[in-house]
C-alpha cells in the first residue's frame, strides 16, 4: 500500500510550476500543504494562503512528511535539506550543485536518520539515469558514462552548427527561452555538467568526488575558426562530461567540448535535449535520450521521486560497498584539438605527441595527445581569450 505524502515545497519557479501542473492531473495520494517562496509580492496562480516566506512553516510542521526542494541557492538548499532529513522528513531535490558538493555527508545523514533523499531531477531532466544506475546497472561493470548533460549549451551549439547563428545570438535566444540564465557561466562554462557527472559517478562507480577536483572547460571560448574546422571535417562540437573506468582501478572525470562524427549517437542530439551513453561490460552500449531542460520534463522526474517515496524507496548506494578498488584519477591520455594564439602555451602543455599542426595569420591549431593532468594544471591559460580546446573521440 502507498503511504500518504503531505508535502512542503521550497520554490515555485519554472520546475515548481511544472511539477504542480502535472500533480493536479493525477490522483496520487498526496497533498501539497505549503509552498515557501522568496518573493511574497510576486503574483501566483494559486491561493495566497498556500504561500509563505518562513521556512519554519514547512520544517516545523509535524504533518509534513516530505520536502520538495526546488530553489537556486545551493547553500540554502543544503541547510534546508539537512534540517529536513534530520527531522525525519524525506526530501526530493533537483539542485545538482548542492547534491554534488555535499553528497557524501548527505548519504551519511540518510543512513543515520533513516530518511531518504532522491534527486533524479538533478541530472539530465526527464532522463531516469540515476534510477537506472542504481537498479538496472547495480551489478554491472561500467566502462563509461558520458553524454550531453546540459540543455542550454546544447541548444546554443545546435543553433551555431545547424542554423549558422553567431554564438552570441544563440546564447541570447537561449536566455530568452529560459534555457540559460542571465549569467550563463554555469552552463556554457561546463560547471553544470560537472556537478551532474559527479553525481553520476557516485552511482556508477561508488566514489565521491568533489566538483572542485574535476576539470571542466566549456564552450564560451568557441570561435568561428573552430566551427569552420569541425564543419570541414563533417563533425559537430558537443559539450560532453565523461566518467570512465581505466586500468581496472581508476575512474577519471572531466568535462570538455568534443568533436563528434555521424557515427556517434550524440551527433543528432539537438537543442535542449540530452543524451546519455552507458558503456557496460555485459549490457554493451545503451543510449538514453530525452528533454534535458524545461518545467514539465524536470517536473516529471521530480514527480517520479515523489511517487517512489510513497512506497518507501531510497537509494541503496550499492556500488559504494564494493568500491574499495576504485580511486579517482586525472592520469589519463586524451587526444585533443587546440586552437591557440601564443606558442608558449604549446610548450607549457607538454604534449606527449603532436600529430598535426597548422599556422595561418588568424588561425593556429595543433592536434595531439596530452595527459589530463597537464590540461588541468594549465586551466587558467586555456581559459584565456584566443584559446579553445576540444577532445577528439
């Protein structure tokens, strides 16, 4: 039998509204008792007595047994989540930065207090990748999990490659549609997919990796020369986070633009859609595709977690019980394309091999092999204007 859920929700933005739209069409043995919001003056579509600006109306209410956390502020979300879990309330969250930054502690709290934190909506919108890693792949050896985890950057790249839009124009349109924030750094700088790949790695490999320890480069330095180079070779550029097991005892994580060809299933993942590739020892290669942004797609993932709580579902983190042989590493050789302006950067990066080199008045690039440790050590240099790096699969 399902348990009755009495819900308190923090936040009523795009995802909160999308979730409510879905819930009101269903008969799910649950009730939303209170919404806590930041701006009391903003007009809402629901009766005013459902809203409050006081967190205690949810956290101190013994009738509320489930907290849904859908706010932007990661540290505020963390404090609310910890308080709720410790007071016996289960929590559903879509805050990828909060979860990635504090996951090990949040797992310990769940075990200590017997509560459950679910967060399918934090990774890849409507794609149920966390539940699949937890349940379907729980006894599977995974070679890698990678893909397109960020709808905003993918929308921009789609417009650039398919419609010949300028990067700045595509970014502006993404912001107008609500796919990208006013400050788009989290998306186009590769931080959002970095948070997500840290969460994925925990469920895929049983390791906790702090986001600050993971290398990320985004698409914000993408130039017309890079687009022309890719098109001449019938390739597209996608922003791809990767979690990969190597040598039987190490896991590497990184976020890099990647040049992909038509043979890749990621080649035709366009606009705000996401795609996740899972390569496994026994199941071989599998591909998950779906909406990665928007109120209703993400709301559907949040609702899936809420519905699962009615039956006492919780993540078991099974891979952590057998992860003693796996360690996080950045010792991994990559093949990359690098556009640069200063020749000294090539000397600094210490390529192990350069297979192609091109000079022109307005365009210089090299293709070669380089260790991820070297790239990470010179992130500040690579972030300078005039430089753009992408992995070659």
